[in-house]
């Protein structure tokens, strides 16, 4: 489903309730400030979701509760400040997570728990000042991690000790 570049400001909660076979939803480049918590409840086959370049200030903890097949998540270029700790927990198949170009100030310690297949994380251009020591520990497949353009003055000892497959680490402009 392609809904990008439509100047949408809101979505009715039941908008997609009968669209149960969607495997991808693209709603980037709109003016969305919120996504209703139940808007994706019926999309059990969803593999890709993008809502970048909107004005999202927060996302509900249960937004992706039923989207266990999600492999690609793009919430970049919004106005997110905080992330619910359980936001990604249902997504055991997640491969890439784009949260760059927001205003995220911290990441919950267990935010990436259970995401053993995740190999790309984009967190650049946020307002991160610190990172929990074990934040990346549950990510054995991690190959690309972009933390550039944050406000990281120091990094915890052993932060990347579990990342034996890491190929690209971006820490510029901190």
C-alpha cells in the first residue's frame, strides 16, 4: 500500500482493518503527527513499514504488537524524542531499523532484546548523549551501526564487545 506524499494529517484507526494481505505499507512524506495504536492490528503479513518524513512525536508501545513478520522498519525523519521499551519486541524477524534524523535523547536498555537477526541500525542525527552498556549485546548479526551526529561524549567500555560481525560503525560528529 503506497500512501506517500499525500499531505495526510491523520489516519482513522480502522482504515486498514480489511486489508489483511498487505506485506508493505509506505506512508512517508505526509504530515502525520500520530499513528493510531490499532491501525496495523490486522496486518499480520506485514514485512515492510515506512512512515519517514512525517511529524510523529511519539509512537504507541503496541503499534507493532501484531506485526511479527516485520523485517524493515523506517521511522526516520520525524520528531520522535522517546521510544517505548517494548516497541520492537514482537519483531523477531527485524533486519533493519531506521530511526535516524529524529530527536531521540535515549534508548531503553532492552530496546533491541530478542532481535537476533537485526543487522542494520540507523540512529544518526539524533540527540543521544549516552548509551546503555549492554544495548547492543542481543544483536549478534549486527553489521552496520550508524550513531553519527549525536551528542555522545563517551562510550561505555565493552559497548561493542558482542559485535563480532560489525563491518561499519559510524561515530562521526559527536
